[in-house]
């Protein structure tokens, strides 16, 4: 079927990129009464959307970019849902060259925020609005209500925001969508969301591994335990997903599915971006970093093969009180998860200061309560914490969460010690505990590091009892301290 030329200026909004996410975002918009122009590089995909879902609302299919742009009413709003990088740049140019001043291009893919900043500045010069917009919820969320994190100008949000809010998930009537901040703020927050997603998935994985290795439980038994945890503080979509995966039996082998899946975790890059950005901004996101490295380790077959003979070093487990151990693991999971969120919010705070974004952390927690992959019951309390104190220096310092962490500490320490003693890797459990111990320490060995830096590089140090910077003349005989 060849696509007919659509009526000019007939669509409220357009979506180009009819892949997994774009198709469902377009359907969601149509289901909410918006007239949606749709376009895809390969026209057969556009035709399929109309053929399979045409009755869901008003779709205005376009076979060419010329027709797509012409079908949008002014000021035009066009959503791009294609792969990050060169594909996004190419589609932006195709749109921009056909648009007029005041039109809005919205990139809903997982773009790197610095690319978004670059694109926004370039398009602003051309009189166009460019909105980097995070979307989370996967295929189902895109259709039924995702969490949406748009950046860009306040002016663009006035036109775009009501449409996005209408299709987002809602909690108690509130949309899981808000204007995050200028230029790349939306994509930055989505990147951190994904980083937290990595940490959240890894801590659930560490809990599973410990329960399996220490207690010899089957995946189905662990699924039952996780299902119970999912009734309380740990209630989350990722816990729900884990229960489903662990319960699944492989039809071909009759084994638990988790035992036939190759244990090499994939990644498309958002965890690495979060970690790299955090390193640049000097923010310790140890949970996200360790979760990203853990995926890397799992996907290093040569190194893993080379270390296979080390396996004999692992000690046997002899857990006396099964229920107490399970509760310890639950507490370690909860506390480590809190640390990862706390660190992620710190990264957003640091970026907001660096790039001049006015980001409300309470709003970010609020729009993550539903629709997105990291949706979780405890985000209600996180929202409350940041609404009570917008400048909270760390989430685990909020009195509600601090009490939770303090209550978890004995369990957390036991789990980290036992995992080390028995040779079970728990990188996020243990690094999160180290972060907690580091951040609460009166004195850190950083003082010695400053001394070392001053010794070999004359990098100077500050004193606890005087203003200014100091240096010891280490190479001289009397090693006098001088003010630098
Ligand atoms: N899948 C998910 O759960 C989520 C994905 N995202 C992000 O959404 C974006 C899209 O992902 P997804 O829908 O899964 O991807 P798909 O692989 O399903 O679809 C990719 C789309 O991009 C189009 N495309 C690729 N290269 C080009 C190009 N050079 N020019 C024009 N069009 C191009 C494809 O067109 P064609 O049919 O012609 O090949 C297709 O429509 C990505 O940035 C992804 O990171 C965000 C949140 C969740
Ligand atoms: O954005 C998402 C959810 O919020 C995607 O699911 C994300 O691409 C998954 O990342 P990865 O493939 O690196 O695990």
C-alpha cells in the first residue's frame, strides 16, 4: 500500500521512528485523542501501524519527511524515536531543514545529555526549539503510560507538556511527567534513572546469588521470597520482574530459565555514561559504577575462563538460621538500593549546579513513582524527603531513611562479611556499605593522600587549624613547611 499525501497542518503532533518505542508512543498519543502524524524511514512500518492499530485513534501516516512535516499544525511538534548518535543527528537535520521558527523537535530516545546540549544550542540559533526528553517504561510503558522527563525551554513545554502529561503514567491523578529543566536536563535525569536501574538490578542479582549459594535455594524458592519482599519496603517493578523471571521454567530443557540464560549482561551505554559523567563531576556513584563494572565482568569471557581454576578458593556455607539470613539479605538489599538512589540524586544535584539547571529532586522522585522501570513504593517517601528539604545533601541523611539504614546496618555488615568470607561477589552491597562508612567518618585517609601528593608533586594541602594552602619542602634538609 502506497501512503497517500496527508492533509497539510492536520496533525497535533508527529512521531518519526516506528520501532518498538515510537510505535507505542504514537498509539498512546492517538488513544488520548491527539491527531498523530506517523513516519518511519522504512515506510512499511508506518503502513503496519495504520493496518494493525488504525482504529485506536487518528493516525496521519506520511510516506516521506516532506509529507510528515507538512502534515503538522503550527507551531509544529515532531517527536524522534530512533537510535542515539548519528541516526538521531540525521533525523534532526531532516526535520530542521523543513521546519520554521518556533517549531519544536523532541528527541525521546536515550541520547547522551551533552549531545542534547549541543543540538539544543545549534537549533536555537536556527530559531527552533529542541527538547531532549527521557522516556522510561519500555514497550508496555510507552503504550500504557511511561514516565516522561522533558528538558528544553519553558516555552516549548507550554505547547508540548499538556500532550506528554496526558499520555504519561499517573499517580493519584498526578502525571509522571514534568518539565525537568533547560536544554539537556531531561536527558541527564533519564541517564541517571538508567544508572540507578543498573544498580537496582544488580542488588537484586546479588541477593539472588547469595540466597542461592548460601542456602542452596532453587530459583522458584527465591522467587517466593522475592514475592514476599515485594509486599513491603522493597515493592518495585524490578522486583516483580525478577519474580517472573525466576519462576519461569524453560520449555526446551525443563530447567529454570535463569539456568539456561548465558550469564553475560548486556548494556547499551547509559550506565557507562552515568559513571563517566559522575567521574567528571567528582560525584561518587559507587553503586551505579560497580553495577556497570559487574556487567562488564560478566561479559569478559577470556578473563573468566582464565580465572576458572581459582574457584576452589570458595569456602562452604553453613548457615544455622535460615530465616535470619534471609532477613539479613533483605536488609542489605534495601540499604544498598537506598545508597544507589542517594548517590544518583547527588549526581543530579551536581549537574544542576554545573549546568545551571533548576531541577526539583522532589519532582524527579514524583515522576518516577509510576510508568518507569525503577518505579517503586519507596519513591513516595523519597518525594516526601526532597519536598521537605529541596537541598537535602544526601537522601540517606533524611531522618526516615537514616533510621532505615541504621536498622539495616548489622544485617548489612553480616552479609558483606559473609559474602567476602565465602567468596561470593557482592560488589554493590559491599561498595555501598563502604560508601556509608566513608561518608559518615570523621576523618578519612585522604589526609595521607594529600601528604603523598604534596611530597611527590608539591600539590599542597590545607590545614585543619589555619586558612590557606601549605607545602613541605620535602627535598630540603630541614623539611620546613611553607605557605603556598
Ligand atoms: N526499547 C526500550 O525499552 C527503550 C528504548 N529507548 C530508546 O528509544 C530509542 C528507540 O529505541 P527502540 O524503539 O527500542 O528501537 P528500535 O530498534 O525498535 O527502532 C529503531 C527505529 O529507528 C529507526 N532508525 C534507525 N536508524 C535510522 C536512521 N539512520 N534514520 C532514520 N531512522 C532510523 C528505525 O527505522 P527503520 O525501521 O527504517 O530501521 C526504527 O524505526 C533509542 O534511543 C532507545 O535507546 C528508550 C526507552 C526504552
Ligand atoms: O531506557 C531503558 C529503560 O529505562 C532501556 O530499557 C534501556 O535501554 C536498557 O538499558 P541496557 O540495555 O543498557 O540494559
